[in-house]
C-alpha cells in the first residue's frame, strides 16, 4: 500500500549522521533525530525526480534558438 511507504533520510548533523526511517505521512513535516535531537524537515516531494511536478517540467517542450 502507498501509505506504508518508508522514507530513509540521513541526519544532517555531522557528528550524528544516523539514517532515519520515517513514514511517508511525515512528508513536509519536522521530525526529531533520536540520536542527537536535531530537527529535520522531511522533503514534501521525492528527491529522485519521480514526483509529478518534476515530470511535468521534464515534459515541457524546450525552445531552440534558430541557427544563425
């Protein structure tokens, strides 16, 4: 099921760098690292470019300059 998806994200604190597994329902929210207590914002969209917004931008026709 899509609701059971897990997001894996690394803590940005250089002294911690724990890999956190958070549910997909946490997208766009702040979570706290259990290792160091840092607050981490979970991205609202997928970083791999498979979100709808990124795919629509990729499909937009690109304008080419006429050859001189």
